[in-house]
C-alpha cells in the first residue's frame, strides 16, 4: 500500500508574493475553487494579519471551499494567530500555519532573540493556535541553514505542545538534494514522537532545485510537499505543483507515495493562474508549457507516430491538454452562459456582474466564430479584476496609424465621475494610447512590463495584455483582453492604474517560510 502524499498549495500566499502578482478577493476565490476541483489537500489562502483584504479573502475562501483544508499563515505571535483563527473559522477543515526563524543569522540579526526565547515563543504559538483548531502546522523558517541539533530541540517542543505537521523549509533555496534528504532523515530519526506528525517540505527555487529537493525529501520520509501552480513564488519561485505530482505519478517504481490530485485539472489551473497573475508560462516549461508535448525532431516525430511511449512518458490528456470548446454563440441564453461559468468555477457575486459579463460575451460572440473556456476566463477577469469602484474607466478610444506617419491616439476617460479627453503621439499605437491615458491620469508610475499573449489560436483570437506598473514600493499587474489589441492594452493599463489608486500597501510576513 502506498502512503498518501499531502499536496499543500501556497499559490494564494507565497505565489502572490511574486512582484505584481497580487490578486483580488474574487480572483483568489476562482483560483481556490479550481484548486478544490483539482483535489488539492490543503489550500494556504493567505496571511490573515497582512491586511484587511487578505483576511477577507481567506474568510471568503473558508466559507466557499468544502473539500480542501483552508489554511492561513501566521507569525508566532498572539495577534497574528488570532487573526488567522478568525479568518479560517467558517471552514469545514481549517489549519493555522505558524512559523519562526531558527537559523543563527535570522535569530541574531532579524529576531534579536536567543535560541531559548525562540523555543519558548514557538511553544506559546502552538498554544494560542490550539484555541482555534487542532490542525496546526509549525515551520522553522530558514531550516536549510539552521543547526540540526537546534531543529531537533524546537521540533520536539512544538510536537509536545500539539503541532500536527512539521515543516522544514529551504527558505532561501540553498539546499542540495542529497544533503536536504539527509537532514530530513536525521530529523525523523532523532526527534521524539516524529511518527506522530506529518513531515513537510517547502522549497524555493533560487538554484533551480526546488522540485528536486522536495522529491529527495519525500524519499527520505516527508509526506507533505508545499508547492505552487506554475512554480510561482517569491524571487525565483517555489516547487511547481504540476512537476511534483506528475513525477510521483510517472515514477511509481521510485516513490512509495501517491496523491489524490485530479491531474486532468492541472493545465486548466495553470492557465487560470497565468491569466490572473499576468505571469506567462514559458513554452518549454515542464508539464504545462506549450511545447511540453511538441516534437520537432523528425526522428522523434516518427517514433511517436509509431508508438507514443518512445518519446512521451506522459499523455497530454492526462494533465488536461484538451481543447474544451464552449458551443455557445450570440443566440445563446443567459442561463447557458451562467451554467458554463459555474462549471469553470466562476461564480459572480451579483446579477449586475453576471449581466455585465453576459453583455461582454455577446459582444465577443459577434467577433469570434468559436469561443473557448480560456476566452471566458479572460472575459470575466476583464470584468472583475478591477476594484468595485473603478476610478478610471475607458469611455472612448481612437487610434490613427499609417505608414510614414507618427501614430496618434485619442482617448476619453471617466475619472471619478468626470470625463476627460486627451490626444497623444507615440512610437506605435499602444505607446500613443498609454501616453494619452497618462496625460489625464498623471500617475507618475513606471512601466515595468508590457506583455501580449494570444489566448487561443486563430487570427480572431483575443489578445491578453499584461501591464506591470511600479510606484514607490507598490508593484501591480493590470490585465485586459479584447480582439482589438490596442483596446486590450488600454484596459490593461487602466486596470493597473485602478489597483494603484485603490490599494494600500500590504504588511509582509516577517520573512518567508
């Protein structure tokens, strides 16, 4: 009998710490529903004490999700844990994930605490968390650079206090697989009552070893892996969920574990997270990249045609590579549209939001012959990613671009209820449009990224535009989609401006797990 490997997804917490990848509550709910559909065991929905918005998102996810455990991160202090406990209160199954740094450099330079004080604080944190749930996870931040004797000591103490999951994170991506596996083996052997808890790993990808380190730890006894969709995460990212799950599934001869993941939901999850965060998936990305199952070499093509397994170790359809076509058009009804959105895990909060999305669907159906699920995700994102009270709204846009002439754009924006008109020239139609918008907004924001992707195939495909803006310490991604790439660009830029206008800065966790 194979043992169960717990898949702990932290896309909504660690993944969201990628620059510009912050999500609205509605977007987080859509991702959480897809993770539940994929049968993820634990969804780390956020860091409740970081901001009121994070608290509200976790609370809403805890109310909505029924089949996965909903978790909130918390530092090892009473206020953080109280906020986490309140946030997960509505959940069918709720977890508090508390952490404190354990490496000498972190204890001395960041915490300014002695090892004895750190152990005492960790034990107190478990006690506070037990007031809200029995499902408590403890992480030793920067365990990869911590002394193993001290890790044994603090883990013994928190297990005795009531922790059910012990996480050994490689916070700065410093570990090497054989060394990380040996650390895990020693901890499981040396810590009293180690058989009473689930041992977990959380690896960062600074050296490109997050997945390798995680799998090495599984072979050494870890039974929970913390990961993200598309390997999203702070700095170089986290271990990619899709790679962990498919490695375990593809090599049952090596791994004595199995997951409960519905792998056919992997590609839909990847596309959804990419669209919402604005982080495109590189074509040669394992499992979910566009080229993951493409064969250019004539020898490879010949082999695959004769027998698929000559060059393919996985089937594309097993991870969700199917074209799911929505057979609806401009004559389709509102109820059919709503039903398909529900099947995709998209639930709009009001009839007004549904009506607005349906109107956009009708417009799109007039322009496109075939509408795909990806089009629907983009359409709904375009409606709901902006704040409830949009400060900037596009009323009108006109662009003139001809050979030998400087492109010129005219825009009319509704700004706080008042319409403003502006014209500008630029190096191209998009540049001219952005300059016209900026002449009205005067945001002073710096454009860090402008990215265009075709959502589906064909010349009538919607273009999805991501615009990343920075102002002070705030970095935001704006998204927009339309069959007209200039309109999509304008929507994307305005979406980012709305986020800058409405959002207060988040308080970040005291370090990263």
